[in-house]
């Protein structure tokens, strides 16, 4: 069967593969368009090993709120690829998959049948997008939370937050505002009790050294020194613990006071920033 320029153009339109590869695929498939699509997918699969070792420091955070909420970080090699429609759509699709199907881990997720594309697995869908973008793509991490959940993703997809609270009901805007606050302020923990003991001990020791090393404190009695250290730790907690932080949209109240006034109790939050070591 003769392969026409229009055939090659049609196949390229469907797969975004290079023109010469489209022509080869059609030739190898006897002009059968569907077989040519499969041929290109298989060819992409044989190439993935060459890409798998490449560093994936860029990517995107995606979130889905349904019956449950899901947040996922999908990584790629370069920033331009992370901004393509195909990569954004894949990230959104994977977030929806996690919210709907509750995979146990990344391996389980990749093996699941795609909710959005029946007949294909999530691994297949990653391969589909790889075949178009020609960059290593991998699901780096995800979390799923069920209950009263809020979310926020920064406009460029670089940072996202999923928030879980308890209460009779929750104003979605309040939850979104708290998520935006977490995105901006990056708290170390949700509550004072959640701060790791070694972290608290380290910060206390730093405060002690700063206080005792200050010449103006040399003549002060021990109880005053302890009060100064307590004040420094209170400031540190207000800077680093979510419920103690002044709310970014109204610093006359803390995030804890905002939630309490809304009849809500913080359960946990998850903040993903693309490229973080985790």
C-alpha cells in the first residue's frame, strides 16, 4: 500500500512523533493507521530505558477533590515540558485516579486501569505522553485524604497543598485561604506537639546560645535568661508552626484562631513543592 504525505501528517497529528518515524511506522504496518500508532508506542517503550536514568528535577503538582482529595507530584526533565498541555493533563488525570482508586503506592498506581482511558493502565498513559514529549516522566509521590478537605495549587503548578480538617461543615474559601497560607509560609509542622523533639531541642539550644552569648545579658539572673529563651522560642513557633502563625490575609489573628472561629479543627496538611527531596 502506498504511503501518502497525508497519511504521515495524520499519524503525526495523532501521536506528535517525528515525521520520519511516522513514515517508517506506516511502512512497517502496511499503511494500517492503528497498527502504526501501536508501532510508535512500542518504539517509545524500547527507548524509555535510555531516558529513565535522566534526572527529573522539574514537574508539576496536581490535586483532585472528589469524595476524597489527592495530591500528586509528577516529575519530568525540563521546565518547558512541565508547562505543556499534555503534561498538565496527565498530572490532572493521575490526581483523579488516586482520588478515585486509592492506590497503595506508585507501583500499584501505575498498574491500575485508567479511569479516564478504559483499556489502558496509568503506566500506559505515562508512556503515551512520553512518546509525545520524549522526556523521562515519573510519578514521584502522592497522598490521599478523605473528609473535609481543602486545596490550593500555585498557578505554575510548582507548589500545592492538601488540607484535612474536622468539623460540622467547612467553607471552601476558608480552607483554600489556609492552603494558600501554607503555600506561602511553609510551616515546619501543624501544631507545637507535631514538632519533632530533636528539632525543638536544637532550636532551644540555638536560642540559649544566642541569649547567653549576647554581652548585654551577662549580668542578668538565670530566671531572666530563661524568660528570654522562652520568648525566642515563642517567636520561632509563631514563624514555623501553622496554628501559631499569623494568618497572611489578616495578621491580627493566627491560623489556629481562624480555624477555631470557623468551627474547624486541623487534622493535617500535605505540602508538595516540585523538586524537594522526600
